[in-house]
C-alpha cells in the first residue's frame, strides 16, 4: 500500500515546490533615488569652498528648449530645508495644482550661518553670542557676483528669481531687500531675526525700492520680540509700496519658530505666484 502511494506523494511534493517557486519574489534590485545634484567649488569671492544643492524639474531634460524661474533657498543643505522645500515646489508645479511654474531650486548650503547671515552689530550681547558674526556683505556679494551668474550660465533660466530665508536667513533676506532689491523679484521672509543689532536694518528704508517686487512675510507664535519684528517689517514696507508692489504679512498662530517655514512657504508660493 505504501509503495503504491509513493509516486503520488512525490508528484504532490513536486507540484507544491513548483508553485512555491512561482510565487516567491526574486531578490529586489536597488538603485539611487536622486532628486538633484550638488555643486562644490572654491569661491573666488569668499575664498573658501562652497556647496549648493540643485533641484531640476522633471521636464528639464525632456524639454531642452524650456527655461525656468529660479528659487534660491538659504539654509539649503540636505539636512536643513532643501528637501521639504523642493517637495513643495514639485507639488505646487503639478499641472493639476498649478500654484507655481516649474522651477529650479538652488539650496545654498551653510558653512558658518552666524557669520554669513549677519551684518556687523553694535550690541555687545550680540557679539558675545555670535563671535564670528558680521559677514553678510561678503555673502551677499557671493550670491550676486558669483552664484547667480554661475546658475544662469549653467542652467536654462528665465531671469525671474525668488529668495527664501527663515530666522537668520530671514534677516539676510531682509538685508538684501533693503540694500540690493534688484537681486530678486520675489522675497519670502519667514520669522526674520530682526532683533539683531536692535533691528537697525529697518533704518535703511530711505533707500528702499519696492517697484515690481512681491514680498511675503510670515511669523508663527514665537513671542512678542519675533512677532513685533515681522509686524514692524511689514509696516515699514507698506510705506514704500508702489503701484506694482505686492505685499502680505501672515501670522500662523498654531505654529512656532521651529515649524512655521513649511506652511509659510506653501502660503507664500500661493501669494507670490498667484498670477502663474
């Protein structure tokens, strides 16, 4: 009896083995998931090695005749704000969202942000807390004289430029707006650290030219000092609004200094590019 069943059992085992082999997945393959590229070079202006992260829209390689606006992001290292801001730009430029045009994003990686994003201060407490401070003029020159020309020469750009800065980056963006407004068309200024040097940057308003500029200012529930600084900036800019100036100040009461940027960037894109 056992001998007669043996071939049937063997056939069943073979069939089961065949079925198991069919449903067992093959070993998965892996490949890098790339969202951009990093450029590193020796800066002639700053006399030091600098790096930037670049995001190119999906259509960039597919449409060689197309040119793109550029969004410059301060605090643009991979472990800072580059990835989540790029995600907002990609999402906002989907055809079914159409919040902004497909854009190149340039994330400026930091080396010493307390140096690069602050101008010289007369406040002793500032100097003590930020001993390397005071290098913003050279950093702005780096962006204007070296970085922007390099981006325009290397990539297909339209000439429309946007600057995003948060915290000390917001302080730097404010300084650029007040002293070199021609560098950018749109300014997205979030939680600016205008307490620096007792907000002396606002004293430069006599040279402020907002013709053709779009400015979005945002702040969260960050305490009286930060909230007043953003409000004072808005009130100062209001005095210089021209016929073709667009200005908005938004308060995010449910957010704080650490998490305002993401939603502020989304709201800022909606405002700055609502004529997209």
